C-alpha cells in the first residue's frame, strides 16, 4: 500500500537516479577528453619534425661530400664544366633521396644546386709522381695569402731523400714549417715547427709507416690518412697564408692544394697538354649554394643555404 | 481507486529512474575513446616513446665519431658474406648485439626493458623497376601489430671501402659485385644505384615492438 511516506521515498529514488546519471555523464566526458588529449598530442607532428631535422643535416653533409669528390675527380676541367657536373650529380643524388623518403616516410624531399650563387676557389695540383721541384731553390706554391682548405701530399717514401725538404706555410709573423725526409728504416719523418716570429711555439714529430711505399698526408689537419702519425696542421696558424717549398728536389710525390681565391702564379690551367708531373691549376667550388625542400603532411619548408665545402668560412 | 493510482505513479517513477540510469550508462559506454593500444600490448603513448627512442638512437649514431651508421652499413665481411660478427645473412646479428655504440644503445634501451627489435638496411636498386632491396642487420622475428618504426638515411660513395676487419682497404665499393657467388670481385649486397660519385642512398630502419 502506498502511503505518503513511501511516495516521498519513491521521489527520492527518482532524484537519486537523476543525480547519479548526471555524475556518470560528467565523469565520462572528463575521462574521454583526457584520453583524447593524450593520444592526439605527441603522435602527429613530432616524428616529422625529427625527419625534417634529419633531412636538413644529411642534405648538407651529403652535398658537401658530393661536391668535394667532384672538385677532386677531374684535373682538366673548366669552371663551366665543373658546374654542369655538380648540377647533374646533385640532381641524381636528390632523386635517390626523394625515392628513399617517399618509400619510407611518404614525404617529398629535393635538393637543388645553384651554380650562379656558388663561390669558386682554386686548386693547384701535381697529379704525377715526381720531385716537387727540380732544384733546391725556394718555390712559391701560393704566393699571396689565401685561406687554405685542402693540402694533401702523397709521398713516395722509397724515392724520397734522407735529406730534408721543407714546406713553409706563413701568415704574417706566424708560420708552420714541415720538414720531411725518409728515415733509416724506410719510414717518413714529418717534423712540424710552429713559430711566432723568431719564437718556436710548438713542435711535433710524426714517423709515418708507408703503405705500399707511400704515405698520404693531410697537412691541414696534421695527420696521415691512416692516422698512424700526427703533427701540427696548417690550422695551427689562423687566417690566410702563403705556401712555399724549399729543397723540393729531395721530396718525391704528388700533391693537391685548394685555396679560396685564385692567385697569380707561373702555373697554367690544367689541360690534356699539361704533363701530369707539372703543377697546374683548376677551379673548385669553395662554397656551394643549395636549396633544400621538405614536404610532408604536417610540415613543409624550403631553405636556401651555403655549404662550405672545405669547412673554412671566409 | 485512489490507492491504485498512487501505486501506478510509484511504478512509473521507478521505471523512469531505471531508464535515466540506463541512458546515462549507455552514453558513458558509447563515448569512451577506443585507442589502438586498448586491446593490445602497447598503448599509443608507449608507441610514441619507443619511436622517439629509436629515432634518437639512429640520430646519435649517425653523428658519432666512431662506428657511425655509414661505418656500420659497410661493416660487411667477405669471408662470412654477412655483417662482421653476425650469425648469417638471413638474420644478421639475430640475438647478438650489433657492434659499437649503436648496439649498446639498442640493448640498453630496448632489450633490457623487454622489447624486441629488428634492424634493416634498405637500399635503392640499380634498376628502378627492381624495387627496393633489404638486408637484415638484426632479425629477431616478426614484429607485432603494435610495432613502431624509425629510420635514418645514409649516403654511400663509390670511393668508400668496407669497414669490416680483414677486408682490403684498397677495394672501393663500386668494385664489388652484388652476386654472392662471384668469388672474383667480392660480394656486397648493396648495388651502385647511380652514375657519379654517389654509390647508393640507404635507409637504416629500426622496428621495435
């Protein structure tokens, strides 16, 4: 039997049910919004930012490596031909990168080389194995002060004298002098002396083991390519420098030297008519101007930048 | 008669209460977001973390002084025709840890926390029609549905050499053959994809689950 008391209880049940329903709906909305926020936030843009960063780094590194190789690939090349070679090879490289990114990330990337906006330097090369000079007199390789980007000397240890030859890199009062000779046990002695005026500020001696009678020296970094001997690099003195050689008739090998601007030297442009044992000059790209484009669903950018091929900024 | 009406009102109020409660419950159940990880092992947040960690390992290795990604990709043994120190060409290092900091980071970040991973070297073919090729560096089985992937692109050049122990440093990449049975020129599975100094653009892909 329904009394006034039980009727009040029934209304309380109805009110309680409505309150509970409101609570359930409210809690579900809050939980739902939290879950949605957690799942949506980190998953979309973040990986593409990483991939864009990766592409930016790799495109610079790849372009630098590629242009460096092309600079030193041919001896008899004009600036126009070198520019064409670099444009074609960067295009091929860009296509490979684009295929790789499209298949793995569903992103479009491209790299374009702009020859007109790139800066050229000069390369002095003796491509054939011979004495570095024919007599003991001093010979200027780079008579005017220039930024050195590359100085690789490939020494024929077997035919190099036990008398010292000197290579002198000078920058005003600062200098690095390299004294090279064959040792009594058929190795190559490289002694570097760093001076500030008349004061010697550094000295290092490396005894380099030849590989098949040859030693490949990187004079800019001050090491052999097999890293078995170290000495002072030309980086020990800062700024533009001149390069000269004395007693070059004691040293046999070949060399490749790159600096940022052409100089007036007695050496002519390299061509097929110039003997490989004669030093000659050819153009190199010192700074390459490149556009990089990255295009994905969440992130797009196009960037023009200059790549310093030898890591030296003017 | 009056008491009957009150009884019917009481019944109706009870029914309305039940319907209100059921409606609220139905709304709550229907509105719950069903995430991909709700029914599996990895939730979305964990997947995102694993992808980021794999990506960081690749980035760190790519920029390392020693044993960078390029060195690891060229760490190919001529004697075993697989990566140097690996088990075989089908599973690469398999249960073993890859060399260098790369292997140490993968081991510390994933293996020690109970995750599995595969590492593949994906290369461009010499002929575009051949499609991409893949060399397993580490194969630990089939990834689960919740597996995540991170990758890094590495450029190889013609005049680079293999980096495995006991491999001649006078033989450049372009001189190798992609035919495993050619014992004359040596074997390296990644082909020369284009003319010019670039040899191939390979992708080092890490799959974690």
